[in-house]
């Protein structure tokens, strides 16, 4: 659909209040990008449309909203802005996606392992051929071996987490973001037969180097420390909760889960604020 | 420094420098207005709070998105608030598998609201501008007000409004166009008379 000025004039008011369908809006906006006079009319109409918001009954927000917003801004001031990615719309299909994605993730991790293995083999061959560079090459070999070990561990952990999710009888619970990370999301999977769990998180902001996210199992009278959770640049991360032994009876009933910000490399007593919570 | 004395554009300039006190001043100035718009659209206090937080955090994260050349800050802020609220309303509708509906279509709940429904403590917030808009809406026939209300606060397209009201699409389009023209004329008359 291509609009002329007369047609655009008929659509500008509806556009100002968001009443056009997709095709009409695209056609109008295409015209506005070419026609300065219509664009000026549209801008004026948009201001008038927005003025409608001034007619709503004024209601005071709860007093608790302001400190919550200021705290979020304060935290975000010191971290790099993560790339927004919403997991929630896919949460219902997460199990299927994760199961299908396990192969992709495993192959990506395996590819990293293969790449690093290939590089290590190359470095070893060069060291044999050139004795004069043996010291430097040896240093590289140690570094690459370390990377290989990290990659292998990461691949194994991720495979284990994905495998847990795919088991029969696995239950899950959703963790929601607090004011410290309002768009964050988490899901904790629990395999009662293996007495193990897996946590997947999304949209957590990056932390300074001396801080780490840590999972907690929250009992009535005790917070039991879980593993730390590393997140990538997009705020996505996961952690595997290994076999959990019987908790002291004095701890009471399990009431929920929480992810907090703690000093590296994790702590035994919770000290930091909560970014993700789920309380039953 | 007395941030309450600064203009919106000055506060936004300070936001670009990550001035949290300037951000707080903007929230104090417009927080309840944004919340009120969100509440009007989503109809739930907790969701409205989340939307309000999201709107202000977006302003905090990307203050450079406000272009003073294109209009007033409050106009831009309310546009962000309305659009975010509509997005949330549509997400709620998809999750609940219900048709997207405004809180009500009862005549008495279609704008404008009168001053008696305002929180008494907020009576001075943009009082002149709000009075102008309310007066402008008063001159509209109910059918035009309803169509505009369903579009702006309900997020419905003209076709959806026509389906909902059982009216021809052309009728809805005409009502919206004429209603907006009347409102524009009433606002212009008020400005010419020097009331705002």
C-alpha cells in the first residue's frame, strides 16, 4: 500500500493514538519518511494524542516503588547494560527447546574442545621443530591446556544440566527478578531421584570481577549455600546443583530459592542482596 | 543543588552524566503520572508498578533517546509509558488467552475523569495541562470519546474497535478522526484564550 498526502492526512490522527493496523502504519510511516509537511502534521497529532494521558485520574503509587526504582538505577549505573533478551515467552517451551538445544550446545562446546585440542596439537609440533622457542611455546601449551580443561568442564556441566532437565519426574519452579534485576528470570529444575538440580538464568546484569551470583536453597530456619552462577554477556547462565545430602532437621522445611550477589568465589553465609527469588 | 528548580531538559542532561539525584527529581515530578497512566491501561496496581519501574529504568538507561527538538519531555515520557503499558496489556492478554479489553467501557469510566477522582495530594501535577485536555474531551460526543478511549487506552486498532462495538469500520474511522479534530480545535481555542 502506498499513500499520498490525502490518504496520509486521513490516517494521521488514528496513527497518533495507535489505532492503525500494521499495514496502514507501515504505509503511513513510509509516506512520512518522504513527506516533510505530513511528518510535521503527524508530529503535532502525536503530541495531541499523547495529551490524552493527562486526562487519567491521578493515583499516587505506593511509597515503596520509588526506592525500588532508585536502587535499580543505582545498580545499573555501575554495570554495562546487558543486551535485552526475554526468556519468559519461551518458558513454556523451554524444556523442549533445551532438550533439542542440548545437541547444539553440546556440539558448540565440543567444537571449542576440538578447536583447542587442534591448537594444542599444533603447538606441540612447533615446539619439537624449533628448540629455540621452546620456552615460549611451553607457556602457550600450559595456557591452552588450561583453556581445554575449562572448556571440557563447561561442556560436561552444561551437558549434565541439560540431561537433568530432560529426565522424567523432574519438577521445576520459576524465579522472578527483584528490584535489583527486574527483568531477570530464572528456572530451577529438581530431580528427586538424583537429588540434584539445575538452575538456568537469563537477563542478569554483568557483575564486577570481585562479585559473583550464588544460588541458595532457603529453608525455614537456614539458607543453604548452593553453587555460584556465571553469566555470559547476554546475562544467560546456569549452575548444576550436585547431590544434596539430608539437611539438618533443624533447618526446617524448604521454602524457596534465591540468587544473591556475593563476594567471589562465593560464601557460606548469605551477605548480598537478592536478584532472583522464589518463595512458596 | 535544588534539583526541583531545574527544567526537564536540564535534568535529562544530568541523566546523561549518570546523576542519580536528577533521576530522582524526574521520578518525583512524574512518577505518579506515569503510574496513573499505566494503571489506567493495565488495571492492576502491581503490574502498573512494574511498568512504571520499567519506563523510568528505560529513561535512565537511554536518556539520549529523548530529543528536545521533537517536543516536551513529559510528552515523550507519557508516550513511552503508554506504549509500554499497552505492550504489557497485550502480553497479559496472550498469557490469559483473553481478548484484549480495556478495563471497562462503561460510560462513566470513559475519559475525561473529573478532578474529584484525582488523589488530593497530586492535584497540582500539570494541573493546567490536565484541565485543558479534560475540557477538550468534554466537547466530544460519547461515541467519539469511546472510540478514542478504546484505541489509546485499550490498544485496539480501528478494525478491532469496529468488531467490538459492532460498528462499520468506516464509522469508527470517522469517529476517531472527527474526535481528534474536535479535541485539537478545543485545545487550540483554550491556548488562544490564554488559559494554557
